[in-house]
């Protein structure tokens, strides 16, 4: 499974790193069924979405 999110700033994206539901609850639930949980990775982009 891959989850992709688009954020307006890197600071906003990094908030996911400290969210209990992502780093504790999701990891625990995944490991219970044998899934390997991979930490959240942030990749910068070199493009932007322009509003019309």
C-alpha cells in the first residue's frame, strides 16, 4: 500500500512524523497482521500546482 499526500509546505508535511495515529497506532495495527511498517518519507518536488 502506498499513501501519497501533497502539502503546501515541508513543515506541514513533517507534522505527520509526530502524529500518534500514524507512528504508533498504524504501526501497531500493521505489525499485528504481519505488515512491515515503513517510516514516513518526504520527497521534495520541483513543480507546483497553479490555481486558475
